[in-house]
């Protein structure tokens, strides 16, 4: 234990570093406790998956058509113009997809999801996608998962818009005509 004597260099180093190390560990522990207390005092809000963003029927229809065309899909059948709901069938690589644009301010219901799944099966489509800017309740989301219906709310519709606009800009910069 000669190395621990106060007159040896190693002893002085150990006698100085141990209290400093202890103080640093106490400070880190106090900071961790403070952060934990701050997290516990912050009210945990439940995430709600609804929005009330409305969009004119024509805009959503055009966006859906432009987006799926920009992704290489062929539009087989368009819906009836002027209706609040537009359904179309798109095909890519032999896979048929039923797209439904729901522009009502009302939130879609589980019954709408069931009807869309039934329509998908009637058209022998492999996929069904519901575009609804109004958003979805958790019950509708659960029903859609169970029936294999894909949902697109205002956030995903905005992403579709940006993708479509970005593709249109890149094609116009290359001098290609837009299809």
C-alpha cells in the first residue's frame, strides 16, 4: 500500500480523482432524476388520428389520377363526375387496385370500409385504397386493417401532392411533355 501514501504521485492522483469522480457521478445522477421527474410531470396526451381538412372533390380526384399515373399505373375506369365519391381502378404489373376518393366532411364509418372491401372483391382487385382528407377514427383504422383496406388521410394525401408536383417539375425541367 505504499502507492496510496499522500507523498507518492500515484497516491496524490488517487486522492484527488476519487472525490472528483464521486462529485461527477452525483451530478449525473441528479440530472437523470431531474429529467425523469420532468418526463413524469409532462401530461401524456393520447394521439388522435383525425383531422377536419376539407378538399374540393375535383381536386382530390385530379390529385389521385395524377399521382397514380406518375407512379406508372394505368387508369382503367374513372368514377362518375360530380359525385362526392369517386372510385377508379388502376393497374400496374397485373395488380388491380380500387381507389376511392371520399371528400365528405364526415369521418368514414366502418360500414364504408366493409363496402369498399366488398367492392374491391367484386372488381377482382387485389388492393383497395381509401383517400379521405377528413381523417379516420381508430375503429375505422382497425376495421381497415382487418379487411385489408389501405387508408390515406390528409397527411398522406399531402405527401402524394408533393410527389406528384415534384415529378411534374422534374419532367418539365427535362423538357418532356407531361402526360
